[in-house]
């Protein structure tokens, strides 16, 4: 298989809870390489581009509001199969359903809010990874 890159975000809930190190620890323990790291509060423009596929869904506005509520850690990671591999580390979107052993399963829960605050984002395809890299690391995209 070819080496590939995935765009990972530690979302504002994960950042606020001090889980950036724990997420990056799991990425490195898995054997993936950190290519780039940044801490930033996302702009509305970054978020509307990043989440374009979800526009119009009931959780879309709450999602944008949550994602702009504070800093995130953006990480570009690299390794064979790291796109599917990171999503496997992250676990299911719903932290209640996410399996123990995964980031969302071990560290996430339902907070009774309109949007899943599920600690991390990971690209879902090589196309998404390229598109998202340009959003979060414009000099590398
Ligand atoms: P993932 O982050 O697992 O790729 P996604 O791309 O389908 O999931 O959705 C993006 C984010 O939107 C997700 O991390 C949390 C939120 N979300 C998705 N589906 C939701 C739902 N049914 N209710 C509330 N929030 C949701
Ligand atoms: Mg997604």
C-alpha cells in the first residue's frame, strides 16, 4: 500500500479537556508520523468548507458553533493506511456507541447536546484528506 496522510483535529472539547497529548500519544503509539501541528481557533470560513457535506443537516449549525467555540489542535499525520487507521483509533461517531479501546469510546460520552462532542475528527478518504489539508495547513495543501 502507498503511504498516505490524514488530517486530524482534536476538537474544542478535546482541547479544553487537555486530551491533545492523549490523542497524539495514541497516533504515535500506532506508529504514524506527525507531519505538522497547529493550535488555532477555527474561522467560520474554515468550518463551512470543512463541513460542506453536512450543510442543511439539523446538527450543522450546532456543529459550526461548537467547532468555533475555542482552540483545536490540527495534526497532519502520515503512514500506510493512516486514513482508515486513524478512524479505527477514533471509533464510532457516537461516543456512546464507540467501542472501548477507541478514543471516543474511552474518553467520550453523550453530553445531551445537539451535536456530538466526540473529541476528534479524521479524514474519511484521500480526497477529503487533500481537501482538508488545504483548509488547515494552507502552506502544505
Ligand atoms: P465523523 O466525524 O465520524 O466522520 P460525520 O462526518 O458524519 O462523522 O459528522 C461530522 C460531525 O458532525 C461528527 O463528528 C459529529 C457531528 N454529527 C454527526 N452526526 C450527528 C448527529 N446525528 N447528531 C449530532 N451530531 C452529529
Ligand atoms: Mg466525517
